[in-house]
C-alpha cells in the first residue's frame, strides 16, 4: 500500500522492486498485475508542470475537502488559494460542499482583497451545470455561483483533473495534517467555533507558508460596496404565486408587501423570483418590481375575541427596499440559465 503523500523517491524505489518481482515470477497473471501497478505509478506523475501565475489575483484555485476535522465530525472545508504567492485568501467550514460555503469564501476574498480575475475550480462535484435530477435553479450551485461571478466580472475555469489545480490539492493535504491538531489544542468542539478560529489560523498559515514576493503585483479590482456584495452573492429562486396570493419558500408562506407594509395581491400562477441576499434579507421580484416578503404565521398571535386589548403598537418605520438592479432582473437570470443549459448540451 503506497501512501498518497509518497514522494517521488519512494515511488521510484517501489517501481524498481515491482520490476524485480516481475522478472522473478513465471506466472503470466502475476506479471500482468505488476505491469498494471507500474502503469498506475507512472500515471500519478504524468502531468506537466505549470509556472505560477505572474500577478496576485490572476488565478484563484478553489476546492472543498471532506475530512474528520474534529473527532466524530466530518465537515467540508471550502478553501481558496492564490496561485501567484500561495496565500490562502478564504476558508470556511460547512457540513456539506455547499453554495453557502463558496459564497462565504468569495465574501472573504472581496472584503480582504478585492475582485479576482479568475477562479479555477473542480468540475466533478458542486461546480456542475444543471443536472436532470435538480428540481430548481436555486439548487443548481454552478449556475448560482457562476452568475454571481459573471456579474462581478470573474471568469470561472473548471477541470476534472486534480493535478491541474495542484496548488489547492496540496493545500488540502497540508491542512488535513495540521489543522485537526490546531483545533484540538484550541479546544474547538463545534463548527461555529471552528469558523471563528479559521480567521486567526489562516493568518498564521500565510505567515509561515505564503511566498513573500515584493515583485508580485496585484490585479485584484477594487473592493465592491457591502450593498453590491449583498446583492450579488444572492440565491435566486423561481416561484409561482398560489391561489392564496402567497409565495411558498422553504416550507413557509409569504405575502409580497411594499415599503409601507401594504400587502399586494397578485393573481394565482403569477411568476416571480425570490431573492435571498447574502445578509439574509428576502425579497420578491414580480414584473421587475421588488417587494418585501412578510411571513404568514400558522396561528394568530392574538385573539380579537378572547384576549384582552393591548396598547396600540407603535407604527413601524418604513422598511428599505433596495433599487432594482441588473443581477435581480428576471430576464437577465433566465437568459443566463438558458445559456448554461445550451452550453451543457453542447458539451455532452
């Protein structure tokens, strides 16, 4: 059994022993098995070397690693590393490889560095085009994430070959060796504490391992405003208004309301788009007009017949609805989704 972290010297020695065994055996079956083992060893190193990117922010390699980061818990660590200087620019734990995890990593990059030029990601897992078993565009992670990147001007390049993004693959191996020990020493017992701990640990990691190149220039674009980040890192879901004039979203019902809190009643089967912003606000786009979403309670909180009258509640302040902008227009998102489906069909 060869360790996945074996060095070339170890592989070379094993290959030599296999050849000696193949020469010493008379069994054709055993010889064929040894030949297959030698071919596998050769294929592990059969990928061309690639120089680092010239500029910081030119290429960000991104991936998620599933591992027992603390005893008895399997989490997915979403990470991003700059190809130019090996600096970790974002990291976030989640229980699965999720859109939220990659949005959190992108948020860290935007806040701390700015807008990068390109992401290099894995095509085989979460970064896939819409599959037949996906019931809605909201669950199609690649389309959601790539649409956000499209609106920020970030290119996405995908690969199914792990060696092509070797920088982030080696980062995963290093973190799997070191981070569980650090979490144990810090007495981390849950995923929330682990994500807080990552902030300080990544700084420590970069001080130790990132290259210190004074000549490395940055091509990160200027950091966007928090309002733009909240709008762009949003989850967009298509819905239909039901016969009760409500929108069903995540097993709850909502009325579309104006800034003044006035409900709007639309005919059943009216198409709309639910927008869940990065900071958790829920909005509804109906005919390219934005509305707040007011949850419909399962039971009345106060009975007019049997509860004693209370003081009149203070009038709520007018709530803020952000201006309609390009990422939230239904046609923009629908056209982008259609383009992804067409591209997917062309690649099949």
